[in-house]
């Protein structure tokens, strides 16, 4: 950071102006402004008042670059496989000049293979949601001609991978880097601190603080937005039991041809997971059993495959290699809950 100290002199009077401030302050006097100081000295000679002696000094206000990025809200809850998941930021130009702001994103925590396709959009209506109009306007890579003390809302979107697990956290950093303004529609050159002594022109002083991943006085600032995965932790189990056989009936039955077998399919969602919805069960029957249409299929049973209700569908020849299938839709499976589907077949 360049410290600018200017000595303003006029006749026998001196004025010392020291310019310093904290990064949290707004822009102040605009860069390129001319500050003029006039002085007048009156005096007498032989008791007669003489014409006053005057002097003037002018200097140009230098550019003080200060950028801020602020993550808006709390961690965004996302689902495995979700596309266009949103985190919102405010980007503020606290400089005393109009500048361009180059925008970049980076994954700072989380498994890179489970999140992808980062894009940045202007949040023109400020509602922290990517609207159809904002999507149609297309992604951006920089903010053009950002005025002094102006705050612009932006949205970062990403796609969450199907392999992301419940409780996974992704920290995404948005960085805004100051570039010269003055050319609408294109990104100006990156602003760097003016080296050496103060010049008569507009010098540049980098005044930004340290952000999430950047250092102070570098002309950029960053903040971190967070995605937290809320996924269902689903496990599926299938079991069978012999109900009866042609010799023993229901007393100690054996799995011989002609025996009736009950298949039980359970769908469990662990505690702490998100609710599993649209739960569809597809069971491909072996070729050496036949479906017991008299017993039928029961859905939404409990963990012991009891207390279900009649439902589901038997479909002939629609499975792999023409296998028969039993199909059924279960109600939503909340965290800590188990639902089941069960039916019976006869061994050929």
C-alpha cells in the first residue's frame, strides 16, 4: 500500500494533510478530483494597508481501491443430483472511483468430483433466486462500470453430483478483483498500486482488507458461500420365507417345488437423512417361480413386512430377458422410517 503525504504551502503558512482510513469506510472524495487551497496575507507598511498577498495550491485526489464481497444468508441445503443450486453474494465497490470487478469462483472445501459447473449470474431483482429472466440473460465473468459505493447482487450456481452424501459440505469462494473502469462492455486492466513517490496525476492505492482466501491490499476481496447436502440415507433389503409346501403344509415347510415363498422388500431411511420421495420398487422375478395372484402384493408395510395394504402391479414379461416383474410405489420414507412391499410366489 502506498502512503501519500502531501505538503501544501502558501507564503509563510504550511498545511499538512495526512490521508489514512480503515477498509470499512466508503469511497470518500472521488479520484481525479482537484482540491484547491487558497491563502491571503494582509499587511501594513508605514501604517498603510497594502494589497494582500495571495497564493494557491492544488492537488489531484488519488484512487483508493477497496472492494467487498459478502455471502448472503446461511448454508444452502441441496440434494444429491440437484442442478443449478444457488448461493447468493453482494459485491460492493467501496473505492472512490468507478471500476470493473473481475469475478471468479473456486471450491475451497468438499469433494471436487461431487460438485461442478460453477456459473455466476446477476441477481437483478435482488431476491437471491435465479429467475427465468436472469437465466436467459446468461452468466457473467465480470461486473462492468461499478460506481462508487454501489452494491450489486450476484448468484453463484453449481450442480451437485449424485454421489454427494448426506451431510457433505461444499465451500465455494467468490472473489472480486478490481480492474480499471471507463470502458463500458469490456473488462479494464487490473489495478495495481502506484510505486514510488506521489505523482501529479491519479495514483492508485490498494486499500482492501483480507477476505476469505485473499490478503489485504491486493485489490481483491473474497467470501465463502456454503452448500450442505441433505440426502436420504436409503438402504434396501430383500428376504424370503417359506410359507407352506405340498407335503408339510405350514408346519416346518420346505422350499420344494410347489412350495409357496413370500418375498419381503424393505426400504429404510436412516435418522438424520432427508425424506425419500417417489419411492418406486421394481422386482424382477426368477424364471423358476410363478407369481401368486391370489395373495397379491402389499405395499407400505412395516419393517417386518406386515400391516401393508393391497397395491402394486404384476407385469408379465417386462423384465430383463422377458422376466415377470412386481412393481409398487411406496409412500414417502422419512428419516428413521422403514416401509415394505411383500408378495408371494410358487416354486415351479
